[in-house]
C-alpha cells in the first residue's frame, strides 16, 4: 500500500495562482439587526457570533432570518502599498449591501428599504484608495435580505492590486485553478480546509446542514490554525482519498475524519522524522462551549507523530468516550495515516475502473469515488432514519442536503462501480424515510397540487433526520415527480447488478404501491406526466416537463423489465405505461426534429423551450430517439452552448444561475454523444472537465462560470458532479 501511496505522491503537482494582497474569506463575526454604529472601527464586536464567509445565513444557524444583519472582519495588511488604488472582491451578497473599511464607505450594491432592489447574483467589486488601508483594519458589511437565502453567499474574495486582479480574473476560458478548499468527511462529521487561509474553517457535527426544519447544524470547531507562521509548500488529498495533507519544509500535517474508527472525532496529525520539528507544534482555535479535545505523541518508524483529536459534547451520545477510544486506537496503532488512507484505497480496490483511462482521468475518477463515500451518511449516525442518505454536496457547498434526484444519480454510479453495500444503504434510507406529507396540497390559487395518492419518495429532498422536505418558499413547495422514475431506475439497476433478489422481495409491495403506481396515477390526459415543479425546481404551479416524463418512462420500463426477469406478470402494466409515455413524448414534445423542454413552451423564445435535461432521451432510450439526435444537437448547440470545447447551460431564458455551464449536463451530454457515435465530442468534453478538476484538487463543481469558466456553485458536487462524472465511463 505504501508503494502505491508513493507513486501517487510522486505524481502530485502544485499550481501557482494569483494571490490577493489580503485574504478575506473565512470566519467573520456577525450580528443580526441594524445599527450604523456597527460601521465604526472602534465598535466593540467581541461578543458577536462567528459566521463563515461565504455561506447562507440559513446554513449557519439562522434558518428564519430575513432583513438586516452586519458582518465585521478584523485583518492585518502590509503597510506602504505603492499603488494608488486597490480593488476589493466581496463575493455575492443576497440581496443588498453597504461596505465600510476603517469606518469609511467604499461601496454599495442594490437598494435598501423601503423600496428594496436586489443584486443577489452580482459579484461585488469595489475600488478604493490604498491610503484607507492600515496595518490593522476593520471591514464592516451591512446586509439586507429580502427573503429566502441571505447573506454573503459565494463568489470571489480578497483585496487585490491591479496586476494581481488582472491575473486572477482574465482566464480566457482555459482550465484554471479557482477553488482552494478541501473537505474531509467520514459520513458522521465534516471539516473544511481553506488553502488561502491555511486553516480548518469549520468542523461540523453532522455532514448534512439541517437536522429538521428548525435545527441547523453549526460548526463545533472554527478557524483551526497551525501555531507557526510558515505556509505549507502545497496541500492536496493524499492518494486521492479523504485524507488532506499539507507539506511543510520539515514536517507534514494531515487532516481527516476517520472512516476506520467511524466516530465523531476530527484528527490532525503532525509528522516528522525529527521529533524536535513537531515537539512544540500546536494548533490555535477559538474555543467554543462543548468542545472536547485531546492529544498524544506516538512513534511509527521512521516518523514521530503528534496527534490532535477534537470532538464535542452531545446529549444524544457519549463523545467523551469516543474521544478516549480514538486516543487509545492511536496509541496502539500509530500507523494511523497509512491505515486511514488504506481504508479508501480498499474502497478503490472494490470498484470497477475503465480499461482505458489516462492518469489525470484516474485521479479525478478516484477522487470522485472518495467524494461519493464522504457524502453518504454513516450507519453510525445518531438519527437512525438519516443513515445511508447521500447529499447533493459536501460542506462548504451549500447543497449539503439529500435531494432524491442527485441521490439517484449517485445510486446509479455506486451500482456501476460495484459498491453494492453503499447502494443498498441508500435504498434502505429512501424506502424507510419519513415521507408522504404532500399527498394533498392546495396552492394559493386554490387548486390541488398534491401527489394524490400514498407515496414513499420525497417530492424534493430530506432533512438530515430522514424527514421529507419540499423546499417551501413564497411560491409554495417544490412538488417534483421525476424522483419516482429515477429511483425505480436505480433500484432496478441495483437488483440486476447485485443479484440481490431478497432486497427486491423485501420491498416489492411497497415499491409497487407507493412508487411505481404513483407514476401511473400522475399521467395526465395528454399522456404526459402532469404539471409539477420539475428538475430545476420551479415550485408551483409548475409545468409538464419533458425530463420528468422521460424519467417516468425509464423508471417504469426498467422496473417492468425487472419484474418480467423474475417471471412476474405484474410487470406488464408498467411496460405498457412506459410505451404510452414514449408515444406521448414523441407526439406532444417533438417539434422541428428536436425535443422541447416543456409542453407549455410554444415559441423558441419561451423560457425552457430548450432544456438540456432533454438529452436524457438519448441516454435512456437511444434506439427510440436515434433519428432525432442530429437535429436535437444542432438546435441545442445553437441555443445553449457555452463555446468551443465547453458544454451547455441548462435552459434558455433563465437567470444567472441557469446561465452557467452545468457539469451534470456536460456529463449527460458525454454519455449521449457516446451513445450516438460522437466519440470525439464526448472525449473533448470529458477532457475539459478533467483538465479543470486536475487544477482544483480533482474535485468537480456544480458549475463553471459563464464568463471565465471558474468554479462556481456548490463544491464538491456529488450526484450532479462525482456521480455523473463516473457514469460517463459506462454505457
């Protein structure tokens, strides 16, 4: 195993990227309410709460916060900067902001009440005279949120000179290093390392963001920094596993949550061949109430290791005992780093790998497997119904929630990899979760939009405790129906590949009555699946969406075929409904030789007339739609293409979020190209994703920015990232 580790380490590269004069992302202090005194340099903010920037308020312990709040950051900067003007990047602020540096206003975006105007999706870029900057500084940001997610939510951060800013922003649509965080998780806890800050910005007691609708998951350890001023030479994932390594001149530091021990304990391991190099080494952090910590020094020839352990008090479990057990395990087995990396290498050894794959591709592929593993909630999770769920992203990505759609693509990837135990755990989660809250639901228009019958698949996503959640907002809930077909597809794939007939018959009645029969119930009079919120979550009243009818047809076809394999006559009606859906799709949704995105869209200028999710027709039913493919590709490239060697945005006529390049859709395009003989186009698009990932710790994001292809959205992305990337290697 060590020989294999050495090979991977030898092939690991570091990259140079433009550094800001001052780093600004990380931990700030935060206070709700509004008082212009908060802008003053001398204001005492010592009793304010800590918050991570960037992040939504809702994911940082403020689930119902709207209105005003303030951020403050104390930072040190070099003096006597020669340039007259400097530029500050302050990310994207939802919705309105006003920014003060050392008490002086340097910028604002949007309009505050009484007539607020949002600039939620605009990167904040403010220029100021360098004379304002001192050695010790206070940055204060006044924020107003009009509703839904709020706060400093994403984007780029830092204070830049003119030269550094030009280098940082002008990437010319080429692969670029633009993401500087690494996440480690064991399915119980998660931690985020920020390369720019050289610190662990947060360690979270669960990997999901909300336990239930009122209880957010907050970090129990913030801003963990090494006690030396020296910066690491490079930081990366050890052998593409979940173990983060920072290499220094005379020692290494490893950060990880342990799969091997499977406990809510975070590990930091300092290592050197010379004990003197780590003897006085320590870590600095802001101590919070309930934090538990311990340390131990061990020798594992030829390395001395100083191991720091961090956990938390919890009324639901004895984490002090867990901490003590982890300490004893380190004492008795000092090869802790090798053992932990070895755990994930053993996972890799269980997986199916493509026969022909380059070294760069293999690195991204392995890291994608590690992300899938890190994103599945452990079977030791304290909330039993939450076990086995797979998140849409890991922290710090804002979608660390279990969506049925994202999870279904992760399920398919697990099956293709041969990770049947993990796939089975996910299926058990889905079929034992607490669902059914939207059997009936009347919207503000008085119409009934509920599922209309008993069901077992969430209409959107799940809280961490395994309870259905619909992502409810002012436009009502998301009531989505594509998850039913997607789950049937993934479940059928699992049974066929694993030959787990016991699983089929354990759940057969439930799946028939509350998954497959639901799809029969929601077929509309025109033969398509009825109006619903769809894959892009438009809330209500919704539309008749091509993608949803495709997923229903695919799920019913696969499930019906599965039942026929077991010589069950009841599979026939599902096959017949699948055929009827395909006929309706061809009759109602094929226009000018291509598939349009919704039944309602009549003109090419109508929003979602073009929906890149329709490419699933050529993945799910390649023979049925083969003749359409050339016309479909040509029309969609014209409307949704992001440019040469790049993929597509998700729809026409959308907002900022819609108009980025979607990695999930790129991956589904790759499969569609492969199924229709366009191997060159498929490999070109995959190489584009791999080239980007290779520069960004082999992680896959939600989006590539429209203007410059930098990483955007939630990172690392799981079903819509790691899972869909893995699927590109399988027919």
